[in-house]
């Protein structure tokens, strides 16, 4: 399988901790999680839901994506998938796959080292399609992720498998290699993800996300 080609058994579970900004919108494009003596302790703290998620705006939706990535990285750094489950839509197949991979990696005392995720780009819109004839405004968001190298460890701290890094540089030139399998079927890449029909609730704000591969 090619460097970034992802199948149903993709190893997004091998990730590290992406820090939360003061507004909770995740790392800025190109940023990676901080490493150092305090990073393990920081990773153990469940990211808090940012207040900006209560805003029906592009900034609020992008913050929701950053929050989801933070929860994903908290889960893979600690094995605690509870918060990720809460902010992942029940019909989000990619989300459920990541949760299952994390649970499997940590079963029996295993763990994941490094393999940090970072947001490379993010865009959203709530006003491209204005309200007409009483219809609700349409919202959409796209984003991309990269992944650093890492390892899946067993209960003794020994490496069980390596995590290949994912780079989104020169993505256009390598699109066929990245997005399609040998049989020509679309696989997808974390360099191009989308939030499927994001939902905003006037009382509680942005709801759990349905993250999927972006085929465009």
C-alpha cells in the first residue's frame, strides 16, 4: 500500500496530542503538538469544549473541527476515547474506525507513542448559500491533516508496529497515488477531509461531527 493510501483498516489511531488554543480551535495550519517533559501530562487532560462552539459562524464551525482533532489526539495519546465518542456523530464511519483502532491499541496495556496529528488547512462557509424562501442556510467545512511518525507499543513498552508519517506536500502531483487503490477504488486521504452536513443547535451550539473523506 502506498504511503498515504488509507483502507478500512487505516491506522489513524497512531497519533499524538495536538494542543488546544485559548479559543479551542486546534492548531493553526502547519502546527504540530508540543513535545517535551510536560507533554505527557498535558495529553492526559481532556480538552475542554471551547466557548466559541456556541457561535453560529464559520469560526465556530472551524473551532469544532479543531476540538474534534484535539479529542482524537487525546484519545490516541491516552487510550481514553470517551470524549471523542461524545463529539463524533453516530453515523461517522471514519470516527468509529478511529475509536476502534485506539481501543485495540490500548487493549491489554498497550499504548501509542508519537504519531502526532496537525491541521494543515481548514476552510468553512455559512454564507455561500444564503437563506432563501425560509430555507436554512447551508454550512460546510473542509480540512486536511498530516501525521508524524510513531509506534504502537505492547504492554511491555516494546514496539509492535511502526506508524508511517503522512505528508500533504505536493498533494496534487501525488493525488492518484494517495486517493486510489490498485483496483481503482477511491480510498481517501486525511489530507482532504470534510464535515458532512454540520449541525448547529441554538441551545448547545455545534453538534458532534460526521467527518468523512473529501472526494473532490
